[in-house]
């Protein structure tokens, strides 16, 4: 009686677990297709309880790249000015940061600025149809200003010769060197403002406001208390880029039609849906009930993947990125195929269903992990050494492989285990050839 009661309790728990997962899959699937209204704070609107201002659908949170959304892209070659002896890489980092900050401040928050090769810079600005509106903004040199507590500018970036990061006495610091004119002005101003803060502005935006501890003479000074090495390096690069901007030469400028992007997106999504449905049909025909499990897990994979694409910052969906998603789907299906084949082998060898599930996953794990780890390594290499669309492909592939490993190792196993627990143990629902093998063993 106790065993029967335990068996019934286990069966009830499995039915409840599968029902909950099924309901969540359907709900999130419908939300993914139809959208979920959000208010201005990003909260779900439930029966009008929350304000509806600025409502949007969460699928619209997916950041689309230039090839899907349309916009402008510009490519520059960068070079040091003739009189400059600054570190090129440091100056390049600062210039990219300045351009990105300018675009963000002007409302182009989804723009991307990245380095191409050794001396190239590529700028992509979605939803812009007039290139001249942003070319002037990008091309202007950085403007660095030093201001007194009352807001008067007493020195400009042209008087700064170098700004470098260094670490000393447990503190991340920025050291700067001024020219003769700047040294004289800075000495007079700091002597008159000991105990006060002098502000440094880059393109009209406050960069930092260090406290003057003593008069700074000799044309060199140190800004301490920068917090982290990364922040100190960024500030040093920005100060130096304001004083010694890279000379940018425009190499290419072009616009991408939003209509072209819409057509490409529509065609790609249609092709992906057809491919996914065909894969599901083949899996169900080949693996029967396990094929249904694989299709269910594949739906969960797609929901989780696109949810992560919507919430993780820095990922833009591009055409190559869609290719990475489709390849990730292939990896997810491949993992299920390996697991099901091992499971079928165990069933054909006469193992009980629960033991076959455990053994199938155990025997398949090494092959699944090896295949996914090699793909992860390739995606990481492309992410670090690729540029532009290649990085977009690498990001979605990397995310897709991680999610596919989760669905194969966790979701598929959960579904199979609970389906067996509710009493679905007829081997013919999973695979053929069981009877013949058992007879031969006898």
C-alpha cells in the first residue's frame, strides 16, 4: 500500500510539473508572438491597473542591427596628428569613447562604434535617413575645458600634452603634463583655489571635478582616487583625446533602407519558421514520443533565447545574427538526437524506462559537451577577433549554444523523466525493434 501511495504521489507530482511547464510554454509563446503591453516604467499592464503611457510590446525591445532596421553607417581611418607623440591605442580608445558618448547624448542610444583592424573606426546609427545630420556631430574634434568653481573656463585641452594612467601607493591615478602656457595658468589657478574643486568638461559634459589639495606648479599634476583601473584608463584616454584628437578621414558612408531591412527580416523569419517546423516533423516521425519532447524543448529554447536577446544589453539582432540563432537551433536538435539514440539503445537492450533515461543521458553527455564546447570556443574567437556582422553572428551563436546546452541537459531530461513517471512506459511509443532484440536475448 505504501509503495502504491508513493507511486501515486510521484505520478501526481509529475503531472502537475508537466502541466505547469506546458502552461508557461504556451503563455510565453503567445506573449512572444502577440506581445505584452508595457508601461513607461517597463511594468506589465494588467487589466488597466497600471498607466498606459508610452506603452510598447516587449518583442520591440529586441535591438535590431543596421541591416534589419535601416540607418546610416560611416567608416573612418584614424591617424595621429603630425605633432602628436601619444600612444595610438590609448588615443583610439578615447576617440571611440568620445564618439559613442556624443551619439548617446544626442539620442542615438542604439548606435554602435567599433574599431576595425588597426586604424579603422566604423559607426552605425539605426533609424537615421540623413547622413549629414550625424557626420558633423562625429567629425568635430573633442572639446576639453577646465573650469573654476564659478564656471569660468581658464584652460582648454590644447594646453594638455599627455595624460596617462598609472598605479601607485594602492591608488589608481591619472597623471597629466601641460605645455608652458598651460603650466603657468594652471599654477596660478590652483594656488587661488586650494580646497576647492576644479571641473573638467568634455564636449560640455562633466568628466570629473577633482579637489585641489595644493598649488600645482611645474606643468605636471596627478588626479588620484579614480576608483578602478578601467575608469582611470578611460579618463586618461578621454583627457588625451580632447587635447590630441585623432585625425579622422572618412572612407565610406552609406544608408541602408528600412524597407530592405523589413523585407530581409520577414524573409529570414519565414525561412526559420519553415525550417523549425520541418525539423519538428522529422523528429516526431523518427523518435515518436521523444520527438514530441524534443519539439517541446525546442519551443522552450526559442522562448528563452529571444527573451535573453531582449534583456541582455549590447546584443543587436542582425542577419548574420539570425544565422547564428538558426545554427544554435541545429545544435539543440543535434544534442537531442544524440540523447535519444543513446536512450533507444538502452531500451532495445531491455533496460527499464527510468533506468534507460538515466543511462541515455549519462552516455550522451560527453558527446553533447564536446560538440558544444568546440562551438563555444569558435564563437568566442570570432567575438574577440571579428568585427561588425561577424561579432553579431558570434554573440547570437554563443548565446544560442549556451541555451541549447541548458535545454538539452536540463529541460529535455526533466520532460522525459516526468513523462516516464506518469506511467508512459510502452517502449513502442519511443522506439521500434524492442521485441526482436528481447527475443534474441532470451
